C-alpha cells in the first residue's frame, strides 16, 4: 500500500519544529524568521519566504492528517502575523 502522506522538506521540518517547540503559544512571523535564520545568513526576502512556507504547511499538515493544526492570525496593519499550533 502506498502512503498518501506528503514528505516535508528540510525547510518545512525546521519551521514546524519552531512552532511545535512553542507548544501552542503564539509567535510572530518576524520572530520565526529570526529563529529560522539564527545560524545562517538571512536572505533578502526572508519574511515572504517563511510566510509562504508556513501557509503551505497549514494545507500540508491537514492533508497529511497530522494530530495538530497550524493557525495564523489575520494581518493587522504593520503588526506581524501570529502563528501557533494546536
């Protein structure tokens, strides 16, 4: 039988680990970017890149029927989007 689960990329795994370590506490997208690129050079469009991957992870974790969900707040002007897992 072939598994219908989609594999996570290294980048997705790293971002998932950041969210899951927070154990449901909200974290801003700018803080996620800082943690994600703490050991390497941050690319020019780091915020956009991380947000795109996290948006994709919302769908991918649901499709993979994981026992947790990823959520995000609505954009609120200049404030960063908040992300969390439950």
